C-alpha cells in the first residue's frame, strides 16, 4: 500500500473521532485570549495520541512535534487557529454553542479538529517519512495584536526555523471535497480606526449655540471616502468602512462627544501609510473648521497576506495528485484579513481554503450566526494536510 492510500485509510478510520472533536469544540467556544479550555482539550488529545507538545505558549497556545526518521533533516509547520467570535448562534443543532454570546462562526473549530486529525494520521506514519512536522495550535486570530504575532514573539521558532508553513481555512464558497489556492497576494492588511469628535453639546433647537458633533461626524465619514475614491491608485485594492457610531444624545440633545469606529484595508504598504496620514489630517481639519476637536487613532493591524508562489504552486500539484485536479479551484483576491500573514512575512507559506458548502443547500457566510459546514469536509481537510506535509518533506 502506498503512502497516499495509507493516509486515506487513516483519515477514514479516524473520521468519527475528528467529527466528535469538532462537535465538542463547536459546542464549547472561547473568545480570543481566553481559549483555556480549548488549549486543555488540545493538550489532552495530543497526550492521548502520544505526541510531544508544549502548552501555555502566549498563554493559550499549544505547539506539538511529530518526528519522523532523521528528524533534523527538515521541518514543516502546520497551523490551526482556535478562538471563536462574540456571536449568538442561531443554528438548531445538537452541537450548538453552550456559551451564550460566543460562537465558532469562522470555522476555527474545524481548523483545530482537522489539525488534530492530521496529527494523528502523521503520527501513525512517522516511520515512513523523514523530518519533523510542527503543529501550531494558535489562539486569538480574531483580535489584535493577533495570536500569530504573539506566538512568534514567544519564540516558537527560536530553536528551529520551519522550511514551510501551511495554513488551512474553511471557505463556504466552495463545496465540501474541493480546495482553493492562490499564489502571490491574497488577503488585505487590516487597520482599526477610532475617531472621537468633541465639541460643545446642547439643545437641538438651538444649534447655533453648540458645535454640532453629529453633523461634524457625518461630514467626516462622507469626506473620508474621498481618501479611497480620489487618492487610491486603481491598481491597489482599498476598502474603508465604518461599522459603529456612538452618540449619546436624544431627539433634542446634541451630544458633546461622538465616537466612530471603522476599518481600513489595502494591499500596499506605502499607500497604507499615506492613507493613514491623509485620513487623520482630513478628519481633524473638518472638525476644526466646524468648531470642534477630533482625536483620530489608527490601530495598525495585520499585514497583507502573500502566498509564496513556489510553495503554493507545489501545493496545488500535490493537492491535485491527492484529490484530483478537478477538485482544485483558484481563488480571488479578498479584502478580509488574517494574522497568518505574520508567518508569511518571515517564512515560505501557503494559506489555502477548504470547501465546506453543502451541495444544493444555502450557504451562510463566515461570521454569520447561521454559519455551519458540510461535515464531510472533515474527511478532506485532515487527509489533505497530512499529504501536503509528507509531500513537502520529501521535496528537495
């Protein structure tokens, strides 16, 4: 029996437990920087599988190692994120979240269960490949400063550098059984914007006596869109969106303070820096011109994500060999962001997508209170990642 068939057989044998692990994780989600029970569950499983690991990295991170023959020859790292989102789940399923207001609406439960499955497969095959596979169970992808940066800063690569890092993320736009790849630029940088407009509040019937913070904030929001429409180069994808406005006034009260929160995303570092300066200057000049003050804080977030072209092209070849070329899809640029990008800054990486859509069914998007998966994706995900790891270890 060849290695490909062995991986398929182990994936099939372990599927019931992989599914149970996913259901447990989905039912017990934890927010970013709070994944203590999740980390304990991962540790228990690695202990059960007799896989060497270290826990309490960056508080709730876990790293494991599967050592094949000649373990010093080459190391491949595999990453899964573990945190959930502050969302009330609306799915009526037996594994529905029991933690009110917390849900695995981005599929990190799938990533973690899948990597545990991959780990178990590879551990069974450790005498059939050379090198070491590093398992990164990373917390806090959903919240700045991001668990990837914290894990790197904690020194997970200090003793040994990975030759390649692979990351997998669910994708409701692809049917289960399919995977998607994109060489080169893939995802945007992501910055958080916090704007506070302050002025003299007062009676809504006498606006001439106050600085109308609501009106000023509205002007700022509209004017800032010009930063994108009139300054961004057409070849540089850019998004500016505001999702929260807090103004504690009333029908006849103009508040003294209005808070605005938004996001700025792009794919060019020079333009990113220029845009920050332009936004701050424009907002403050509008506020000053209308008799108010403006504090504008840019909380710089994740860098844009670039997949190494050679690594990604090889991954496409390996995935086509394992799944069939008809199961491989190309991916479009996305303005969403991922802290996996911190790994891509330092090492050759590829970040690919796992199809989870149920054929013929309505697919709810990521971060939806109704998001769920076709569970057959948990047959594809662990097996493919195991095959990719072994294939890259063999590749010279």
